[in-house]
């Protein structure tokens, strides 16, 4: 279950990336690239590490898994 204090970056069906607070229905920002979405999230929510949706398939996890910002 999402926590309101957590921030999520997730890929949208059209290929853009949404910055979203936990339990929100609308995105706080939508960016063309994952990198730009991470940058915007850091600026909008200083001190909060966003959870980032995997956008590529790897051996250790699929797209529906999350990783912390590096």
C-alpha cells in the first residue's frame, strides 16, 4: 500500500514518466524522460528518495518492481 509521504516515478502508457505522491490520483509532474522526472522529483520534494518503477526487463526483476533512487 502506498504511503502519502512517499514519492513514485512511474512510466505512463504513452511512454512519459509521472512523478506522483503516494495515494494520489493525479501526477505532480509528467516528464518525457525518467532522468528528468527524477530531477523534478528531487526539486519538488527535497530530502525524499523516490521509488522508481523499472522500465526495462532484467534477470532479477520485471517492470512491476520498484527500485530506490541511486
